[in-house]
C-alpha cells in the first residue's frame, strides 16, 4: 500500500527523496492535476494513461524539473549514455509531442515535451531490474468538437439527389485508364497525366512484362545498366507539387479517379452522414481520395473518422498509414508524426510499420537538419537510412527511398557510393510501381555512378535519354559536362599516344553534338582528321582536313592540311580537286618566308613522283630546296624530277644534286650517268657548249662509269666547237686511252691526229 500511495500521490515527497530539482509552483500545479484526475468520472486507466520505462540495470542518480513555458519535462541521469535511452524513439503521441536526448560527458538529459492538454505525470523507480518509470495520464476528459474536424455543407447533410449535388470537391481533369494496374503492397500502381516541357507528345515506354527492349535484370545488364527504362511518362509523372524535396515526396503512384466515381462517392458519403455506416463509407471515400492524390481532402475525412471511432481507426494500419501520409504530404508534420507513431504502437508487425519508420525519420530530417532535405543527409539519419535500405525484409519502396536519401548529393562527390545500393536502384528503374520523382532520381544515381567509367557512347546515350525524359532537370547539364570532358580527354590522349583506332571507333558511334566542340578547336579538328587518315577513311579525313583548313588561323598548318587533302584526293582519283588545294598553297605569300612543315613536304614529295607526277607539288618542293629548307637525298626521285623538268631553268639544281650524289651501286652509277649525259646533250643543243663539255667531262671521269669514252669524246667535240682546243685535246686523250670502248677510242684518236697536223 505504501508503494502504491507513494507512486500515485506522494509526488513532492518522492521527488525530494529522488533528488529532483523543482520549483514549488510546478509541484503544486502537478498536485492540482492529480487531484482533478482522481475525481474525474471519465478516466480509463488503459486508454487515458501511458508509461515510459527506462531499464538501466544499476541504480543511478537522477533529477527532474518541469519547464512551464515549453511544457517540457526534463530528466537528468548521472552516469549514463544516450544509447541506454533508445526506447524514446517510440512514444505515445497522445501525451508526448517530441523527445530530445542530449549527452554531455557522462550525463544524459532527456527533454520530453508534452502535448497541450491537461496531463498529469509522476517519476518513480523500481528494482530488479533497476529502472526509471514516468507515468502520464489525462486529468480531464477530452471535449471533441466534430464541427472543427469536419465541415460539411448544409445541403449535404439533408441528403442530395443526383441532380443537385454541389461541387464541394475541386474539378479534376484526370484521364481514366481502361486497364487499371494491380495494387502493390504497400505501393499502389497507377497513372497520372503530366506535361512535357517542350512538346506535349505522349511517348510509349516499354512495359517490364511484354516489351522486347525492356531493361534486363541486374546480373544480365552490361551496356544498358545505366539507362532509364522507357515507360510512358504520362503514366508515372504527377503534375501536383507537394512542396517537398523530390526524393521525400509520395511513395505510391497516383491512381486517377473519374468525375463519375467522385460524384458517386460524394453522394454515398452524404447519404450516410450521422449513420452507422458513416465510418465504413467515409474510410472508402478517404482511401479513394488519398490514392488519387487529393491528400488534403482525404486528411479531412480521416480526422472525421477519428472522431467517429478512435478504436476502429487505430486497429486498421492502412487507415493510419494513409492518414499519416496525407498529413505528411500536406506538410502537417506534427499530425503525421502522431499517426505514424500510433501505427507503430498499435500495429508494430504490420506491412506498413517500415513505411511509418521511414516517414518518422523523414520528418526529423526535413524539420531538424541543416539542409532540410535539400542537400546531403545528416550523418546520424544517413546511418539509419542506410540500415533501412540494406535490410532485406523491408518493402522495396522503403529500400529504394532510403537509398535515395543516403545518396542525396553524396553521389556527386563519391559516385562509387552507389555500389552499396546498386541492387535497390536497379530494382527501382525496372519496377513499374515507382513514382516518377523517385524513378528519375534512381536513374540519375545510376547514370552518375557509371558515366565516368562506362563506354562513352553508352554513357552519352543514357544521359541523353535522361535529359529527354526528365526535361528541365538541371542535373542533366552536369552529366553532359562529364561526358563532354571525357570526349575531350579521349581526343587529347589519342593525339599523344596515336591510338587512332580507339578514337575512330568511338566517333563512328558518337552523337554529332559531342564533336561540336572540335569545330571551334582547330587542333582537335586536326586530330580527328589524322585519326581517320591513319585508318584509311579517306573521305572522312578529306572532310575534316578541309574543315580544319577553313577554321585554323595558322597558315603553315593550313598549308599542311591542303597538301594532305590533295594527296587524299589523288588517292580517290580526284586530281582536279587536288589541284585546287595545291594552288592554295602556291598562292600563299607567307610560304616562302615561313616555309612548309615536314608533313607538307612529305605529302608534296609523294605527289611529285609516279604515279601522280604533279608539277605544282614539284615546284613547291623546288622552292624549298632553293631556300635551303629542304634537301632531297633520294637519287631515283631526283632523276624523275629532272626528267619532268627537262629543258627548264629549274632543272639545273637537280642535275647538280645528281652529279654530286655519292653513287656506289651499279644502278646508282647508271642513273647518274644517264641523267648527266642527257643534261649535257640538252646544254649542247641549247648552245651552252662550255657547260655541256664540263658535264661530259665529268661523266668521263666517273669511276666505274660505262660510258666514259663516249662522254670524253663528246666533251672534246663541244670544247673544240667553242675553240677550247686544250680542253678538247685533254678530253680526246682520255677517250683514246679507254680501250673498253673501241669505237669512241678510235674516233678520239682520229680527232687527235687531225689536231696535231
């Protein structure tokens, strides 16, 4: 008896013994409430009271105080840790508004804010095990005002005929679908009409069950593992704005309700108003409103149902979930928190319990975090979300939503973090029951984690699909920037390591917009042309070199591109087009002062010989040789050039090069001999006898030459024609002494005999 009296009535005495710190006013106020409770004829011990228990195992020092201004009961325990008071995560929202725990070194302060109702409370302890008990009870019966919860229009109460039903609900322009989707527990599949940002075009997206192009399961996905599944956006996107961050929005698809159905439900509700069936009909009406996205109207009816039968309301976890979600989506967080906690207290094992826990955590994040859900999730809440996302027994929608909250803004800093929640994201984008706001965030996280490591074209295809389906999402700009950066890096690496096939393979499958930047970057454009030139893609490389010629401000590089285009055109059997670009080089005034690049010279040299033998190319090379910027060391090439320019003034430097060539092999000697002999004859025919004689004499002195006697004889003849008899005599003596060629040796001897007479 003593314990019972102490626990119930000896409030002041108990607090003194327990070490409580209270002012006398607060204590008196609590004693007055206790006396009121004692005489209240409506007090029910089970329904009107609540006990909070903290099992601590060993006795602790504790103190209590009550703050009137905020109606907060504070419990201070020493020594203690915050983890020992985890039971405060769930509390009866009929009495407690919120609970906050603060730990400072070895002491814990628990702040319990009470509802704004006449509530009595007392703190006590028990042994075996040692624990602290806090009892709360209502000291006065609650006066319910039905009109405050439900405001029907007057003519609705009298009952309405079909002809004069007023328009008490907003007008809906929701299309009714012929084949409605099946319910998903706890997520509902349905459709809501949306608007595209540019064109109001309805796109048909593949369905998971019957479409050949559907995204495969995670283990079978390689190239398509970052794509957003194409479903009809008009079936999953909702026009309604909930004034919540996207990932914290509705967890269920909206199911359209026709005007006819809405009218019928309104009529049914009006007909049973005040009757026994009002609760059941009202529940069905509220559920229909909730499913169709009319949460505010649904919440009004749910609050009416609580007033009609609180017991029946609490026994149905679906009603509690729908009511709590309606309150949450309308940002009535306190009321939503009450519904969700009531669901956990009354139906902790129901399929909606995990959803309720998710929303309680959402409310805390949206209300108390620094970012309010618009940035990275707080560390403690992120850990809780992670546990929910990785717990296999949680419903899919809970795991998906929790994953999105953990990855919110984190995926941009650490794309590899997605790997932990990959399975949930894969299930999200392949499911047909995920709201559009969640679906697009799942898709973004998948694409963001893969866009830096997947094949560039596959990554770009996924980004473009995301941009197309989620018009106006600013994150698509970030994804495009990443893809563009990868393209530039690939092109830069290609220019350095000369792996041309890697680039050409990419470009053949690339979207042209990805390559647009190269037209403003001449070096990038040139690298592209080089790549296709190296792999033999002639027409493509001609196109790119021509574009480079037009875009580049560097004249030497332009000449280089023109020479390469000319070479490629000759290879394509288009000599007339090749001539155009060669003339562009020839007309360049800066060419003679600045010179030509090695690649230009190489291309011109190729064009100057067989099979092309282009004279413009040869003239350009001769200009480089005259200016000392180029030296040709190939004897056959010099010989071919000499034959091409025979009879022109430009040929003399070539014969000088040929004459000075250190011929060693018989072929080289023969080439030199043939070329110089021809040159000497041309000089003789043009009347330049002295020069001609010198060339003939040079061939007469050529070691291992096969026409030495002939050359010496002809040298003597041309010398004699211009009166250089001493030189003629020397040449003929040389020929006469060459017994290998008897003909010219005899002729030379005859000339000597005549000269001596």
